C-alpha cells in the first residue's frame, strides 16, 4: 500500500493553536518531519518517529531537495508522513514546492491548514491586522530576497493603504524601513516588531519607520520576528493581553491530557513537557559500593 503525506500547519507556536485535524494527523502519523520553528511541546505526546529538518537562517541543515526526497522515500515505504511546518504550510513555508514535488512523484498528499503567524502573531501582541479606523486590507510580504536577486516593488508596497506584515525580514529591517520612506511613507509611520509570537519568549517593541532599526538593536530583538507597519500598531498598548503568568516558561511532567497544563496556559504561562524517567533494567553489573574494596560480589541494580 502506498503511504500518504500530510503537509500540516503547526500554528504560530503555542501548542494549543493547532487545528483538530492537525492533532489527529499527528496522533496517526508513523513519521513526523518537522521544522525549526515548531514548538517541541507538540512533539512530546507523539509515538511517531521524529525527524528534525530545521533550518537556521543562512545554515541549511537539510536541503530542500533532501526534504523532498525524504518525504517521498518515507511515503513509498507505506508510511503515514506528517510534514509539520510552522504557521500555515502554504505561507512562505515552501509547502507549495513540496506539494508540487509530491504531485510529480505521484505520492498522495493533502494540506492541513494552520494558523499563520502573519495574523495570529500580531494579535498575540495586541495588534489587530485590520480595524475599521486604521486599515481595510493587509499584505503579507517576504523580506527575504530570492537568490536570483528579484527585488520587491517598493513603490507599490509603500502606497498600500493596509497593514504591511513582513516575514523573514529581520536581516533586512533597515532596508525595508528605508525603502518605505523613500517611496513616500512618513518616517513617523508606526512599526512593531514581534519576536517568537505566542511562544514563552515572545517579545515585542513599538517604534516608527525612522527609529525601528535602532530600537530593535537596543532591545536585542532578532529572528524569528514579524515586522508590522501601519496605524493598527497604535492599538498595541490598549489591546495587549495581560495575564498573571505571562512570560513564564514552565516545564511539567508529561501527561496527556493534563489539567495542570490547561490551568497554567490559561493564566498566560507557556508550558512544555518533560518525560519522566522510565525504569530501565541495567544490562551490566554494578560493584557493591557499600562493602568497599574490590572483588566484592556484583549486584544487579535497577535505575529509578
Ligand atoms: N508558514 C509560517 C511562516 C514561515 S516563514 C507561518 O504561516 O507563520 C518563517 C518566518 O515566519 C520567520 O522568519 C518569521 O518572520 C515568521 N514567524 C513564524 N513564526 C513566528 C513566530 N512565532 N513569531 C514571530 N515570527 C514568526
């Protein structure tokens, strides 16, 4: 029997921001091939084999060709493969390319949508992506140049009325701000940068086009982050969700389902699991330390 590949969106980070179908596909999977931005908390309950193909910026751990081949190879072994991607698989995740390759190779696949950081990441910092008073459209743009040197149409982008959201743009933040100003945007246009949105270490700063690069440097904010340009940013202070355990990252013993997990998450903490040690019989003899000296009779021990 042929296998099957599900291109699954893991959502922006918080492990509970997963669709019901995504959760089921993960629980049914034989293999999960996952990216760097996927929260490890999602992985803890899974029985499947887990393969990390995460890529750091500038450092491709596993090439896209290798990922494509891995998916095909696993599916041809008859396995149910989940290709787990951050956010939505078809928003800048190269999910489209993976789908095309699977199609060419005649491997059956589906897409399970996810909540994209491009929308939910803003909300997590108190920014609604549209608002009747401020923006009636939004534009999600890659800040990462293609290897062929293709440039963005800055004049067009700068003249959009709606909210601009740049993904993969931190390496180009200065250039983005400069191009927007050069093409007619006021340097006082509000800008926010949100790093690790919905993860325990979420941080955000607010400034304007003229000052954002300096503010980001001062606060040591880096990738992965969303760059948001537009007047909706002014709502950030008013709408920023404040919960008592916000900003705390807690580790608790793995249990599924876990009441403790739900209670802590509801108070704003970000919770990850650690697996309790399981009892494993030793396959070798330990010396009897109590008797001291050498030559004492070895005892069989079990590690607790
Ligand atoms: N498919 C993903 C985007 C993948 S591109 C989605 O729909 O969200 C990777 C870029 O997404 C990062 O460089 C960063 O700009 C953004 N990103 C993804 N998750 C993020 C998060 N939790 N916080 C901030 N930015 C994030």
